[in-house]
């Protein structure tokens, strides 16, 4: 893969890439993150489960409130649709329904919960935060090819990382969220495409904010 250099034309400041990482164009990044057809091979009589873990230094109650199992279930509708729900201690809470044809909605849930959590912890307008995240999706992105263990075997993975507030003029007022990173790890070997989704804000001793969504398996 070639490394594409985006200079002042895009107004994006250069940043140090981790060893083995490259930079790809916005269109390629977007197509990978929001890949179409990622649910096509999943049995309609089964579903997908993800484990969400949340810690927040600024909103400690978020850990109990938001940590739980996220289930994706197919609905018996035409056109085909899926529902997301949060499961905690035997209780279930609906998170919305989405068309199955466009792909796996877990990535939209990931971005929207990050926007919500940042607005709650750091203050500021959710609309402003959401727009900055959208802007990041139209910029070059960091990509890493790797291998990870999945169900007892090694699989090839692709990881894309975004830093939506790296050059934001308001980053110093964001309670540390100016350093927010959003990383998505994907693989054709994983049902539903997404192996892990992570939002992280580093702190001096522990993360100010950390949220992960990890594929936990296929459920009946």
C-alpha cells in the first residue's frame, strides 16, 4: 500500500504515525469504516453480540450505567431491519432499529455514544462535537494492517484511527478530550466485520475516558 502525503492543501497538520502505520485517503477510509453488506453473510435467525466497557474519570457513574452487552438482532420485516439493545443484569433497553441493507449499525452506535459521552463529560455542544467527528471522516486517516487472535486462530485485521480534535481551535477547553482517539479494528473473518471499536482519552495516570466495543460472538 502506498503512503499518501496530504500537505497544506487539506490544511491538516502532520502527526507522528505509530510504527507500521500508514496514511490513506478519506474515501478509502470511509469505505472501510462504513462498509456495505457487512451483515449479508450473517444468519437471519441468529444475531451478534458485543461487549461494551466504559470508564470515565469525569462521569464515574457512566461505568455502571453504560457497561453491558450490546445485541444486534434481525427483525422479521420487509425490507430487512436490525435492532440494537443493551443488556444489563437481566434488563434490556432498546437502542434503535436500522436497515440491514446498509451494513452493521454498531459503528454508528459507537460514534454516537462517544459524542454523547464527550458532551456529558467535557461540556460543549453535541452538534459541534458530532460535526467535528464527521469532518474527521472526510480527512486522511491512519491505517495499520495486523494480525490478532480470534476464536483460537490468527486472522488478518485492519485498524483505522481518527483524531477528530487534534487541530481543533477549542481543544484546550475540552477537559482533555482534545486528545480523543477513535480506533476501529475490522476483519473479513469476523461476522459483521467489526472486531473492536475503541474511544480513548489519555490521562496522567489513567485514561480520562475509555470506551470499548468488542465482538463477543454470534448468538441465537
